[in-house]
């Protein structure tokens, strides 16, 4: 197996490389690609180093898989080159997630969809992955009709720049210096910003609509409706989500918890409330506070946390590649 990583110097790209090493994937060759300014630099891998290249038609040849961690525009540019090279493109951008014929995959939930690919598979949005991992076990008991969710998204979801902005602003506030935001629309240090993505005509942001549009495709529930508010919070890593959802038939708290506990990739937590800190740097989605919705008969609510760089992005992409290899 020969693997390429687009955007290998970014937070998600670096994590993809680490996941390949951690999982001891038997790759004959791994090629790392980034921008011209990174060309010739190296990244550590399995005790050695990989030299960064700029992806082009020639050095994409011979690859079996390309994992993408680049912008929508760059992903659209590279897609035909990757397909011409005969590789399967597993793309972390949002460019192709809702395109007909492109599987949108979380392996534990709908891994079989990956087998129907035509050279490209999309990786879902990070908050969507974490939320759907928590809801999918219950959806197997009874179809989910609607979801009301609020996400609490870590700054590293905006890339390395988001991480640095929070660090810098904490120092600036401590020194009494003025804070000027660059990555986020307002100061993020000691603050919350209920604005992620650009606004649609319906008043919801692009980030908020992903939960509904992508959730429908992942869970195979075309009528699913989602009301979502996405909030950026001053947390470095791991997203958290509060989700209330209505099922077609009654599902008890006990049955929901039993299903979540048995679901691969989930960890049911009952002795404390899961938090972003404890879910960072690992791949499980922690689910807790499962309880009845007091407003509706067939409804539950829960709290979940997961590392958005790993399970919400890099690890999920690597897992898709592993699923294809094993099936």
C-alpha cells in the first residue's frame, strides 16, 4: 500500500501521519505533500523523516490512497489529478460531502457506504462525526426524527492559527494589553462566540447546517431535521455537543445507554461528566448525561465530547482507508 497526504504540515495532516504510525499500517511508501514554501522540509515518521513535496501529476502516480487535509479550492483542484493517478481520494474538506455518488463515511456507522466509491470518499464535518457517533446507536433502535444541538467547538478546529490566537490572547489579557482578533470574529480568550462559518439566508451558518445535511447522509435518514447552534469556546482541543433528539418509537434511557456502551468507538460515562480535556489525544467519543427530554414523550438528550482533530478528522480518514483495505 502506498499512501499520500495532502496538506501534511497542517494540524490534521500531521495527525493523519501520526495515526498511520500509531496504527502500524503496513504501508510500502508514504508521501507527504504541502505548499511550495514547505518543499524540501521534513516530517518525522517511524523513527525517520519524510521529505515534503508539492503534489503534481507525476508524484501522485503509483499511490493507492491520498488523504486530503486541504481547503475546498485545493481539494477541487487535486481531485482530477488523484483520480487520474488511480488512487482513492479520502477528502477531509467539505467540497464533495453532499455530492451524489460520493460516500460520506464514518466507518463505525456506515462503513459499507465506502465500498460504493467512485474514486473519492468524503470525511464528514468534525462536530457532525462526534454527534452522529453518539446518536447512531440509538438510531439503530428507532429512527431519529429530529435533533436540537448546540456545539462547543475548540479553537484548534480552525487550524493551528486558532490554537495560537487563544494562546496569544490569554497572554495579552494577562498583561493588560489590547486584543485584536485575526482568526475569529471576536476575542476568544475568556469568551464564547456563537458564530462559526458564514451565514445562510435562513439565519443559520454553514457550519450549523452541516449537522442536518451531513447527518441525513450518514444515518440514511433523508427526512432528519436538525436545529443547531455552533459556538466557539476557549478550549484548545476536543469538541463537545449537547444534543436533544426525538425518535419514532419510545426508547428508554437504559436501552439507549446499553446501545451506546456496546457501540464501537463510543464510551458511555456514568460516574462523571465527560469533558474536552479527557477526550483529547485519543479516538473514542465519550457520551454521558443520557436522560429523558422533559418536553416530548419519545425524546432523549445527551452530552458528548470527542477529539475533533483525531476522530473528527484525521483518524476517521485513516479508518476509512483501513476499512477499504479490510473489505
